[in-house]
C-alpha cells in the first residue's frame, strides 16, 4: 500500500505500508528537507494505513493520495487463465517461460483484433467461459501452447457455437433419431 504526501511547500513524500497496514518506509520524492524539517516530518506521517483519513482531516493543507497499482494486461489475462484451468482441471497449471510467451502472443493477437485492451480481455474471458461449448477435440486441449497455435480455429468455433444454438434438446433429438432407426 502506497501513499503520496504533498506539502504546501511542494515537498513530496512516498509512504510504503506493510500488508498489516504499518508504516514501513518513507521516501522523499520531490524537494529538499533540512534537519529541522526532517525532525518534524513525523508529525504528518500516519503510522498506520488506517490513520490516513484522520491525518488528511487534521492537516487539510497537506494532500494524502493513495497510489493504486493497476494490474498489467498480462496479469489480468494470466489470472483469468489460471482460474479457468484450476476450475476445469482441479489443480493449478505448470507455468514456464514458454507458457508466458504463448500468453503474450495470445494477448498481442487479441489486442490487435480488438478496439482496446478491455475488449481484448473480455474476448479472452468469453473464450474461456465458453470452453465447454467447443468441439470435443479443442475442449481436451487447454494448454496455452495449443490455444496460441489454434486461436483462430478456437475463436471461430466459439463464434459458430454461439450463433448455432440448437432449438431442441439433445434428449428430444435422440428420441427423434431412434424413431427413424426403428
């Protein structure tokens, strides 16, 4: 957890907090502080992450801003794939540099055919959520190397599957087929 403090004198400090919320590190990012200022700086530093709101209320001339880290596109894609793989197989996948490269290639391709990164991620998530609608051959191959090498066929298969939803249940089709056989 990170907080950036901006003082009225244009000093900027970065505060790093531990996972438990304790102040772990203080860095001067902008400006210079003399010895006297360093000795007084502790007065404006929230010792706990949960104290930041109170400090911003007590020191209105000082700006306290939480820095929110945005997950990279690669992290979002890999997180979606790990969840998909673990839920379908029951165990986490092995992920090596080869799988990482394949995932980067998939990301590159999907971003090239999408209007933006969000659409590319949504396409990836839709593909994974409809995996069970694929042909049996594709369904068995959940490996990133396979998906990367066959991405066009897989996307086409998902698209065809969503366009050609049958109007009759499989049970009804079996009954009709058995009537014709007898």
